[in-house]
């Protein structure tokens, strides 16, 4: 005689509960000596499987865009080179966790400015992130299953890379660069990008919603002015992009004021003859994928591929 429906239901329910406990509750132990980088709250029920602390102020690179590889060389449109201490942890997270929930957790835990974010194939190849950027093979998985978030918090640059591997294991790599003897918004590399593609993002400068420059803009523009002095005699445009809920006409006017304000500050910082700078506000009319909606750029209109 077979088991009653009530008994069968009880067996199925118990098996389901045990499955849930195994998939979502159990967590491993951190490796010896590990801790949460910069005391940032980890995602619930995750544990550290790799950890590094290097307090040497060494030169390091911080990615602020997708990663591409041409032949054997990595190509990144926007990166920062800084002297910084490094603290990094790779967490394993319970299978079945939504990747968006992990991103949301860290975004709410870190009081900082989002410099760049991407998901899936928009980030480039997972193999390049895992093996060329972070040098951890366990971070390699299907390109569609990756997420990347770059933030700045004061003089700290924070990178979060999340991957769900083909075996359904989920890893989150959190890397914190604490800049020493410098500024996390270094303009190093800006001139190289301007020469290569005809335009370059002004690092660390995000206009306020009304088009005004933030309080720390003058300090950031000092370094940028020093870089631009080498381009004396050229005509360059300072282009302000401004997004928001206001009408396009309002954002266009505010972005023009933003661009003019930046030109005034830059011209005041030149110690010798600098380039001929002209302000141009485009408001929300020139969006570009994978870049902030509100931003300042330097554009060389004479460059053959400047857009």
C-alpha cells in the first residue's frame, strides 16, 4: 500500500526546506587574516575566499570604462593611474542570489560617486577582467553574467566586479585603492585619450543638477590646466553635458553656463599661454553609452575621429 498524500507532501516539503538551507543559508568561513576592505559591509551570508592588503603606495590602474583587448593588449578608454595602497577581497555568495541585489547592496553601503557601471557584454570580456585586470581565474564566467561598478569616495577608488560562473557559483571582488600623495581624480592619461580619439572626459568633474560646478571643481581644474598648457595654440572645446528632469531648453542653458564657468576657471590657472578654450553646452542632447549623463569633456574639433 502506497504512502498517503499527507506523508508524501511532508517528505517533499522537508526536502524543499533542506534544499533552501543548503542553497541560501549556509556560508563558508573567511580565509585566515581576511577582513572586509575599508570596513564596507559585505553581502549577507557571503564569505571571503581571497584577500590582499598591500600598503606600499605603489602605482596602480583603476578602470572607469569597459575593457577591450586588441590582439594581446588591453584597451580601456578611461582609466586612472594613481599611487595607492590596495585592499581587496573576493567573496563567494550563495548560489541563486540575484546579481542586481548584490550591486544594490554595495551601492547603498558605499557613500560615494558612481564613476562607471556596466552589465553583461557591455563590460567587455569576462576573461579579460578576471585574468588581465584582477588576476583571479575564479572570476571568469559567461560575459552575460558579469557586473562592474566603479566609485569614488574621497581619496578612495572602489571597484566591484561580480560574476556568476557556469557552475552557478557567484563571486564578488571588492577592491579599494587608497590614494597617497595625490588626488583620486588624477588627470593623468587625459591628454593621451584626447590625442587618440579627439575627446576626453574630465576626470572627477560632475556638474550639479543646476549646471553649477561642485565646490571641489577648482582644485581638480588646477591639475587639468597644467596638462592642457602643453597644447598652447590649439583650439579646444570644453563641452558640458547635463541630464535631468528639466526641459531640454533649460538644461541647454544651464550646460552652457557650466561650460563657460569651467573655461573661466581653467584660463585663470594657466601659468603660461594655454590653448584657446571655448565653452559649449549640449545639455542632454549628446548621450553616450557607458558614460555619466552629466559630465565635462575636452574636445578637439580638428581631430579626424573626434566623435
